[in-house]
């Protein structure tokens, strides 16, 4: 009896202490109000919104494994003679960095597994960021007010590339040393400052004796700190701004329909983290990657065949291989265009266009709202076609980076293959643009036919005249709503007597929206307009958050929004206030 009373007293004391601590925190910080809003924040359920979480959790795996590897790696370029357990390299001269990499791989318990987990996680991290950015681009999730988050995401991707290249170069093996040699050539190609930049980075003539020691603090301290700060800023904006969502019944630009952060989303997200960590662990256990002992230590006079970098910088390798030899000598100075253009100018233009695209689209479309419902890629054919052209351009460069391996595997001429890639680099993106745009318009036409005629069934009807027609059944209200609730803005018109910039803007707007709407949609334009009015926000007032387990009450619609609410109910078959399906009593 005494023990039970003592336990109850301890529990009561702990409860009071926790309450006092929370009250003290709430007096100094918005713990109660901020915590309530954060815990009840809704997240959409679609799988495409998990791509960002894949990048986040692979970054967590990178941090954990990187801390373990830091305990054993020695970033020095002092030459030592190897006396470790790996017999083929025993007795050879190598740098201390390469010797410590071999020690981690063969002597540290679990070192090889952790090394490979770290490398696989780096590949997944860069890939998940790329896929996440593509999802944002094709769905228009970069529009105001998320344009700043797009800039943060692009910077995060660029820093991730630099972080991956610095870690790739640390083992000082023959493959990574070849990559550093290419990086030195790229620096030297920069006019005026290139020579001084290379001398500063390498500490003298290549290969120098300081590059590994300088890359090491960048890789373990500065770049990870910058990545962590960008990730935190990105997550803060995601929480602060309303989350985007796909169109559907009950989903407007004024709410978010999905799972609450606690407990549904937190449980799913935690499970996803363990799945990501488990998959990376399995890959590291069964898939060998970056076997530095096969390459040997770096020597400036040696280079191996099939020397390709990791995929995220493979496009730079391909651009260097496709550029014809071309240089110019001016006033005693040589400009190496065959290195400067593909390795400096081309990547700079690519990332500059990606940074500027949200503002360019906003300028030519004249859109000044804050849309939160994602676009279907087929309903924005020009944007989708531009993205397909960019992916094709990148894919050709990536394949060209392995032209020697492809030529050897398929026993074809290396020169002929290089010229084929050059032609594909010029003709491939325009062809992809035209094909993607035509495919989007065809898919729009199919959606319009499904809305107007319904879905085909397996039945065939015969008329009294003897003709046969395929039987159709109407789409469910939710599916019909999802198809028609898309925005199709009209192109801008230049006023009379407008100046050159306004006429240019109107011309670009007509190019962007001229064929954006399939003619089949015009036959059911009234349904599309009603659905768009419903999605644009039938309710007035502040932002609302709706989850599957808890639905917040909304303000009653004003008189001016009753027609929009009725339109949404007619198209979706759901209540405009709660999002629940409207049940019609059956007649007996």
C-alpha cells in the first residue's frame, strides 16, 4: 500500500514539474499556440509529396555515417608505405589519406559497410533532391508564395553536388585523382583568374600537397553546416506556408486536406525513415560501390579507362567529351573554349535558367494570386514540354559521359558514337518539346471526352436503325471534379501604344498559352469554369487546415460565395463546408 502511494505521489510530482516547465516555456516562447498549430498541421496523402522526405532521411543517414567515418579518416597527403592486410598493395607508396581509407575498409570493424552506406546515401540524397525539384516544377508548386523555397531548394541541390564531389575526392585514389585533375583543368580555363585560382586551391602546381587537407574541412564542416541550414530554412517555410495539394473534392486554395502531423503523419514518416535506412543498408551490403583498392593510389602520370564520376556530375563529363577542340590566342593568352564553355558557361546557364524560371513564368502569365492546388502536367503543356526538353538535354550529356564504356560494350566506333551524341544534343530537346506538348494536348482531349461522354464499358448498344455504339457510364462525381477543376489562364493582351517590353510580354504570353487548352475542353467550358470557381476559394477568411481525423470548423460562406459552393457541390457530390459526401435518400 505504501509503495503504491509513493508511486502515485512521484507521478503527481513529475506531472506538476512538467506543467511548471511548460508554463515557464510558454511565458517566454509561443509553445502552446505554436505547438498546437504544428501538431495539427495537415499533410497531403499523395506519394509524390514523400520525395522530399526521401532526401531528408538520406541526409540523416549521411550525417550519422559521416560522423563514424570521421573518427578513423586521416586527411593527409604525406607519402607512406602500405603494410596493411590487403596483399596486392602491400609495400606500395601512397598518401596517408588513401592508406586510412584502406584501413577503414579492411581493418575497422564494420568500416567497409559504413563507407558503402555513406556512398549509397549520397547518391540517393542527390537523386531525391532532383526528383523532388522535378515534381515541384511540373506541378507548378514553385509559384508565389513558394518561389523563395524554390530558390532554397536549387541552392540545396548545388551545395549537395559540391559536397558529393568533395567527399568523392577524399580517398585520393586513381579515380578521384583523375576527377581532381579535370577540376584543375576547368579552373585553368577561366580567363585572367584561372591560374591564380588553381594555385590557391591546390597550394601550388598540381597535384600539390594540400588539396585533401583543404577539402576535408569543407566536406565535414562547412558544406554540411550550409546544407543543414538550408534544410532547416526549407522546412520552416514548408510549415509556415500552406502545403500544396492535388485537386479533388473538398480541396480548395483555402484549405489542406490530409493527415495531421500527430499521430498519423508522424507514424508514417517514421516508418519511411526506417525503410530508407534499411534499403540503403541492404544496398551497401550486397552492392559494391567505389572499390578504391581496385583503382590503386593516385599517380599524376596514370589514368584508368572507364573513369566516370558519380552520376550527379556525369553531365559535366559528357559536356567535356562532346565539345569539339577549339581555342583562341589573344595578346599572348590562350582561351580554351573546349573546356570553358562545357564546364563553366553551360552549367552556369543551366542553373541560372532554373533559378529564374518561376519569376519568368510569373512575368509572362501575369499571375499575381497564391494558388495552392497543384497543376496537372498535361494541363500546362508548354511548361511540361520545356521540362521534357531539359531532361532530354541532361540525359544526352549523362550518356555521353560514358561514351567509351558504351562503345566498348556494343563494339561501335567511339568517334561515330560521339558525333551521334552531338547530333542528339542539338535535335533531341526540340523533338522532346514537340512530342511532350502534343502528348499533353492528347491527354487533355481524352480527359474532356471522359467528362462529356463518360467511361467506356464492355457493353455495345444497337439502335433501332441497326447501328452499334459503345456504351458509356458517367464518371463518379469525385473523378469528374478532379478532371475539370484545373486552371487554364488566358494570355495577356498588350494595350494599344504599349512599349517594347509590354509587347514582348504579350507575345511570350500568347506563345505560352496559345495551345495550352485542347479544343475538346471548350465544349464543356461551363463545367470547367464552375469547378475552377470552386477551387479558387469558395470561403473567405483565414487559411484553414483539414485533416482526416480532425476537421476544423469553417466560417459560414457569405452570400457572394453561395453560387460557388453550389457549383462545387454539383460537380463533386460533396459538401462545400465539410468535404463529406452528400447522401441522397432513395425513394421507395
